[in-house]
C-alpha cells in the first residue's frame, strides 16, 4: 500500500484513498471487525483480503447482469479501484429470513422464512445508532428523491434475486444483507448506482443444510472461527485460488 496517497475517509472496515484518475478512488479493506456500533472491536487477520475478493466477485457479476456499481477492478490483495460516488446516507437492508434485529424488535423466532422479502431503510448516522426510517422520512429530509428511491428498491430486488440464486447454488441461504448506494453525476444529471461492498461482513449467510452461520454473526455472538467461515464462503464460490494461506494469517 502506498502510504503517500491522500486518505479521504476511514470507516470501520475500509479506507478510501484518492484515485489515480479524476472520478476514481482506491478502496482498502481493513482487518478490523466491529459490532454494535463499534462497541465491540477486534482485528481478524486476513478478513480484509477475503472480503476484497468476495466483494470483487459479487460486484463483477452484478455489473454483468446490468446492476451498475462502483467497482472497476481489484488492484491487489486488499485494494480495489472504484468509481467515486456521492453516498446516499441510507443503509438498505433486504431480509428473506427472520434474524438479528428483526427477531428482537418484533419478537419473532430467528430462522423463520418470510413469505416475501422485506426491504428496510436505516439512516446512516453512527451517533444515532443508524435508526430505521421510512420512505416518508427519506424524501422529507431530502436524503433521496422519490425517483431515486424507486431505483434503489428495484436494484435491491434484483440484487436479492441474483444473490439468492448464486448462494443457493453452493448450499448457502442468503438470510439478509445490507447494501448502500451513491450518485454519479453526468453534467447536471445524476443516477444511482450500487456502492460500498457485499461480503460476509454485510450479509447473513447460513449453511442451507446445517444452519451453521458463515458470516459476521460469528464475531457478534462470540462463536469463533470467523475467518474460517468467511474462507468457506469464498471456497464455495470458487474464488480461493490466489489466497491459499488466509486462514493461517499469511497474507497482508
């Protein structure tokens, strides 16, 4: 990693640096793991490498089916070249099975399949613990327009359909996932594209046969074997070829 690059932003799991060309950024995947709005923290060696590869794999395939996103190419083990976007301050959560906060909020049993997918919006504001908001809040506070919300909902449904099939084919149930979106500007017009990452950090992934958790819940709930589980997801997706020593912490 070139430390002379200008750092633009550092989040819980990634750092954004100035890109080599206007309109581009370099996204660096850290090994830091956080939960409960960063109240719980740890460093999991190799996590950034695995998430970089999994997110590259998924974003590339979504691009190929017409779900435009910020991914351009992977640069190395930990970095991607991405398009610069104006992030919309929303986390969009799509749920297929009852789990996590949905089970807690509504007193529903975790693992209950939903009759149809539920899409929820959360306002990205750490100091407020990312509160859930409605479409009315979003348009009232001008976080996104009605048209942008329509585009976000349509893309979220497409992402869900594709990921359910992709993970289902390798024996993994996509329980839920969180995605983010950003605007790209062309003259005076903007359009919404998918941004951030898609990885076991941002998805709940359960083994379809055993129900074993293969995602960040292993860290949240002190279940152990976090890197091994992330690596198992990468192995099933067939993307382990160039990172054989991640579990041993041999990649930096």
